[in-house]
C-alpha cells in the first residue's frame, strides 16, 4: 500500500508546476513513483515542515508560517498535512 494518499498524489499532480518547469508525472501512478523515488515526505504541521528543513540544513530562520507554506517544495494537502518534495 502506498504511503501517499490519493489526495496527496492529486495535489502533487495538480501543483507540480510550482516546483518543476515541466511535468514530472502525468497520472497518479507516475506521481506515486516519482514521490517514492525522491523520498518525498508527508508531515502533520508547519512546525514539522520547519523541523524537516532544519534537519536538512536549510536556513528557515526568519521565515514566517505563510512563507514556509509557500515554499516551492511544500504542498499543502486537503487534510491539513504537508507534502515536502525536494526538487
């Protein structure tokens, strides 16, 4: 079973243009394969988004919640969680 929900995959398919110049997936199966290949993660809150970036060595000091949510690697999901995709 996939670790990515259908809503997560649909959100990535719809919004992938904010991170990539050209589509990297054309359907749900391709989206799932791409997210698995790049080890995308789903986190529960913006606090966890911040923690993820800090662990990865990204300087997020001074970024407010709105700026963090609008980062090209962050995809807000319908259930309130966040998909993080490193491009």
